[in-house]
C-alpha cells in the first residue's frame, strides 16, 4: 500500500486564523500494481469540531480492499470559536481537483471519483455535491479541472440547518449568529438539482445525535429532482458507527493522523501562542486521547447493546460498494 501525505494548499494559499501551522491534507491508500482504479475520498465527521479518527483509516481500508485507490481528507475544523464559513468546502473542492489533476500519478480514473462522508463529513460531501459550481479555485492550474464528484456515499449525514439540524455542526461552520442567507445555503436539501451527483445514504432510526430526518430530507430532494440515489434506514444503532465492525467497537482506529489540527492547536495553546489559557492545551490532548491514554467511550453494558446492532448495520459497506459498482458500470455504458 502506497501511503503519502498530500498537502492541499501551498504557501500563501491557506489562511484559517486558528491553524497555527496546520495545513489541510490527504493520506493516500494506493495499490502497488498501478492498475487504474476508481478514486474514493473518505471524509470523517466530528461536528466540524474535529476530524474523527474513527471514520478515517477504517473505512479507507475497506474501500481499498474493495478495489479503490483511497484518500482520507483532513479538512479544516473549528474546535473552539473561529467560524469556518466556506473553508472546509474549499478544502474538499481542492482535494477533488488535485486528485483529478494527478490522476496518472495516483492511478485513478478521473471519471470515477466518489466521496464517502460521515456525519458532518457527510454534510461537507453533500455541500460539494450541490454547490460545486460555486467554488472557484484561485490557482490557475486547477481552474479548468472539474470539482464535481461522480458519486457520494453519505453516512448518517448532517444535511439541514432547519428544524432537524445538528446545531453544533452548523454553529462550528457558520458561527453563533449566522445570516439567513448562510443558513439557507448550508441547508443542503434545498439546493439539490438534476445535476447533483448520484448519492447513497444510510442512517439508523435511533440516531440520537443527527436526527434520521436529515437523510430523509436529502433523499426526498434527490427523488424530486431525478437524482439517482439509494437510501437505507436501519432499525437501530448509535451515531458514529463508521464501518460498524467489532474492530471499530474496540476503538482500533490506527494512527490518529486526522487529528493533526487538534494536536497542533493544543500545542500552540500550551506554548502560550493563543488567546486561550495555557492549561487548556493539556485538556484538549486528554479529551482526544492524544496524550497516550486511551479512553473508553462506553460502559460494558452499552457496548453489548451496540455490538448486537452491528449485524444489521454492518452490511452498509457491501451495499454501498455494490451500488458504486453499478454506478461505474452504467457510466461506462453511457460513454460507449
């Protein structure tokens, strides 16, 4: 497996105020045989507050085994109080263009580029699906390259800024006093058109963090606008199921590279380089398990309940992979 850290922005291009040296990047999972394959960009969630390590390496491995060349996106997040606005959308747009611009290097088919986003990462993927035409890259090298995904897998996605919104995600993105226009723009079900890429959605009825109505709203908008989609709703399961395997349940997520921005921020706070009290740096490292101490998330009883639900929800990956295979096959037939 070829692994590479791919920086999205060059010096002078990136200006998020609370970056403290962090620059968004991707980590690649590329097959050694150089066969041309579909590309999959995995976009973890984290309420736009962090880029969850539970939704990075594990799904990347699964899509790699399914035959894709995979890229995990570590995009800009707002852990504290600096609104993100359009920065994450610019990050993912640049990621798509960068991969297509280097399709030969990464051995991918530029006409088979999919996104897989979880929770707030699902909101980011769906944002690009509906707003790709709005994002103009300032770098001439990328201006002629499409940033439109060819398909998207949206796992328990944040979609709406309305009645069923996940408020913390919307606040992290837009701040505590967003305008009506900003809220409207980020309520993605309102912006689906016939040009929106095909989408696969899944969620659980019992999701207590992001109401299941979010995926219904987007699926209904796809139906209304003639967008090809699949929508799977499972009867039970907690929010954040990721690949829904026992390995995920045991929190075996690999190296937490998706949390690089959080680590850099915590170190800057500890060094007295920010407006925050220095003690907060150590608190952040502990909260995210970046101080070497692994944190258990659930009691044994809750873990057993979650484990019982994995047999049902764990099929989502196979369903998504089969759906993508059909999308790629139909795309090939249309080109003939």
